[in-house]
């Protein structure tokens, strides 16, 4: 399956690659938001790595507020 995707990817035009890239980014952002919303409903934490290599637990509600305060619309 992956080989078929790679073969198809090589045959795509730059515009098609850009469209696919945008769709993938949108899908990943949507999945992340849904995951954060579900964790926030259950008062759960999200585990994050810091730039200096440490690991920390952050409440999902705090991340939702921080990441989506400028754009509260749900897509």
C-alpha cells in the first residue's frame, strides 16, 4: 500500500502535491483538536516534550485555550 502511494506521489504534479499536503495538514490538525477536546472533557493531561528534552504533563484544557483562543470556531 505504501509503495503504491509513493509511486502515485512521484507521478503527481506540484499542484497536486500541494493539495495533498494541505489535506494531510488539515486532517492532522483536526485529529489533534478532537483528541484535545476529548481529553479536556475527561480532565486528562497531554504528555509533551520540551525543547531541552524534558517530558511534562499539561492539562488538555490549558492547551485548548492556548492553541485555539484566537480561533474558537470549530471546523
